[in-house]
C-alpha cells in the first residue's frame, strides 16, 4: 500500500473566466418582470379580444406601469367597474382585472349593431350583458395564462365591489398597468386595468435568478478579448419547411418530385434559438444568406 503523503498544491489548479467569477446570481428585478408581463398581456389581449368581438382591427396599447398602495389603486378605480380576480392556486396571490361596466355594455351593444358609445350611468351589470361579461372574463384568463406562461391561473371571484373581489391586504402595494383597447371600426376606446401584488409577480417569475446589472458582462471588453470568442457554435438556416402527410411520405421513392417554395424570410438559428433573418441570394456561384434583421447586439 502506498503510504506517501498527498502533496500540497503550489498554485490554483484551474484558471476560471473572470467575467463568470465576478457575476453572482441575484433575485430578478420584479419591476422589470411586471413590465414584461404587462407587455405580454397587451400582445395577447389584441388577439383574444379581437376574436371575442369578431374584430380584426382591435389594437391593445400598454400605458405606463406603476407601483402604488392598494388604497390608492382602489380610489383611482372608483365605482361602476366589473372586477375579476384570477388566482395562482392560492387565494391571496393573483391578478385583478377591472373594466368599466359601461364599456362592457357598449362593446356588447356594438356587436349587436349598436354604436358602441359608452354610457357612464351603469353602476351594475345588466342581465343582458352578463354572458358577454363572462366571455370577456374567460378571454382575459387566457390572456393572463399566456402572458405569464402559467396554465394554473384561473378565475376565482368577480363582482362590482373591488374590496370583496380582490383579497389584498391594506398595507400591500400593487403593480398596475392600463391597456387601451381601440379599433378601426369605432372611435370609442375602452380600458382594461390590471393589478398584481409583489408575491404574485415573484411566483410568476419563480426561483429563476439573473445576473446583476453591475460588474463586467461577458464581451464587455470586446468579443475578441472575451473568453468565449473562440467557441464554435453550429448555425443552421432553414430554407424550406415541407409539410407532408404520413401516407404521402410512405409512398416516396427514387424519382419522386417534391415541389418546394423557398421562404422569403429565412431564419438563422443556433439550436432552437433564432438569432437573425435573411433572404436567399448568391455569392461566388454559391447560395448565400443576406441578413436583413438580427437580434445580436454589440
């Protein structure tokens, strides 16, 4: 048996990339995360509400986001609103969606051929518009699920009294956003208000950590001086996708001709990540890709 002592190392065994060593993981910026969530809601709302109202001209624009006390938010909304609370599995965590009752009635009447003019005299939802309001709530639930990438978001309560619908504590603060809904078919806009507490956004984000803004990021001193400069990445350009039934695929044989149409906008990918788009051309008697859009930054 070998009985000699283990030698002591005279120097550090490995030399690590200093950019990686200088950047520890930190909790995500919840202000930024809510703003991103709100932008996703605007994108999803345009398609979902467009389908509900049978209007392809629907546009959803996001206003400024803010962090305000619960009492201030309730006072700003006031009365004559329809509120829907969507929970994330726990009643105290969820997202509040509020819209004026008069605007719900106006959209319902516009679908039936009316002008879509908003009547502010409505303080309670009339029976004639209740089914439409439920459809609107279902669509907004889908908006939140897609924007937050959480299939478990579900409607938990609704009504005209916000304090009875939303289970927020008096001392809570809410991130808020306003979506302005407009259409090319009418001059009457309407607004959808979204609010969420800190715990809700934190749960949507989960335990994912991000690097801090301070410190030097990889490539900050120029890509040629970075530790990753010489790493080879496999790029692929998808020239054509050819959908084909299983029956036709099984019948292929030598001599079969498959008609294809080259995409006008060809994606350039690393794995499943699209980093650029371009058009097909020719360079030195070879097929080439001329980039017209890229997501890469300096």
